[in-house]
C-alpha cells in the first residue's frame, strides 16, 4: 500500500466516524478529503519536525485528567515507537521518523514530568529544542466541556479555564498560536477537582487505547498536522466527533 493509499484509507475511516456532525458538514468533509490529501502530499522533499505534547499527571495514570497520556500512548503504538525518560526535554519522550508522500517527518511525542497545572515551562522548553514554533505543536488534554468520547480540535483559542493550557500560554509569552486536541471527559455533580482525578471507565480506556475507535479518529488529524507545518488544519474550527452509541 502506498503512502497516499494508506492516508486515504485513514481519512475515509475518520470520515465514517462522524455520525454526529450535520449533513452539511459531512458533505463538506467528504469533498475535502482529496483536497486535504493533496495538501498533505504536495511540495515533496520537505522535512518537518512537528511536536505533540499531552497534559496529565504521571503519578495518576488512567485518570480523567491524564486522558491525554492514553491517547499519546496509542499514537506511539501506531508509529511503532516507545517512551523513555529524557532529562533534556523534561519528561517521557518518544520519537519517530515517518514518510508521508515525499515528506520526511521527525515527530516528537512528549509527556511532561511536571504536574498538569505547572507543565508549561517544560512544554515550552521541549518545543524550543524540537519543532521551534508554537504553530508546529499539538497539545492533547482533557475537557470538562465536552462529553466523553468526543474529540474537538482547535487552533489559537484561549485556555477556557484549563490551568494546564494557561501554564503553556504563559510560558510561550502569551502566544496562543498552537493546536489543541480536547478529549471529552464530561462532568457530573461532583467537585471538578475530585472528578478529574477519578479513574476513567474501562470503556473509555478501551476507546482511546491503541486498538480503539478514538485512536482511529485522532490519527488522521495527526497525519495531516504532521505535514501542514505551521498552518491551521482545515476543519479544525468546527468539527466535533462523537461516535454513535456513546
């Protein structure tokens, strides 16, 4: 299977997982698939250094606040790479070199060792040593504002009360120009601080794990981002994915 066929298959899989979007948006997505592929694969011979960081608390795995770690583990698994401690970058790091079309992509995945709310300095430091520009970074994190199993990508938006994102923005000197993947964890009547430190359900763990539907949804976004170096991905402003049955 060629790189273009592989990417096309992943985009089609992603499109089929959009039952919650309006018919108008779905038609727009279908029309956009080939355009996105062309954008990903044009301009051969470039070398990209995208950076993907996730927010969470390493001492508290599989909690709602650490859902980003689960998603990043799934991405590393799909890329055939593993995390190891990296003192220079201040966390657990996995790196992979992949080729999309004629483009070589050196991808860095980071789990900061600092706790969620003070992770900004480490994320900023690692970014400066890898991708350099904030626009070449995705930050994956939990969202109380979105229902479980939802993925909402955005670019250049405010922290919306999320302390981890606030810490990153502050450490970047107020620069909002990075990408975000917000993974829905929902909310209930419990205290928010208590709720985010509670364990994910087994179904959520399976969904965002390496073989889950959540990984199938998130991976094409990452593939497109990896070769859109410094540009906002099309659709990122309004596509919200929620699988049927959840």
